[in-house]
């Protein structure tokens, strides 16, 4: 399990802004899928729009699930 992490040369970062290359219709469609409505305004930078969307999104509290192995089983002497 002593495998080294991949070097940046293995996966170089893209040289262009992928969001900027996206057609307006596709960006608006993706925005609508995420938020349920089209964007009210289009900023000059789509990256800034996504950053604003992430900054304004409420944080959902993480509630851990009840472990199944702690649930009482029928017939093991416990009452349900």
C-alpha cells in the first residue's frame, strides 16, 4: 500500500477555463438543474457565478445514520 501519489505531470491542470468554453445554453441548463430556476443575471465570469452559488448554499447538517448492527433483533431476548 506504499504507492506514491500521482505527480502533477501525470494529470496536468487544464490550460483553458472549462466553464468559459461551455455554451451559454448548456451553462443555464446546468444552473437550472442545480437550483431549479435559471440564473437571474449572468456575471462576466462563470467561475465567479459558481463560487457565489456555493457560498450562498446553506450547509446541511450531517446526522450520522443509526448503525444496523446496534438494532435489536427479534427473538434475541430484547423487547421491541
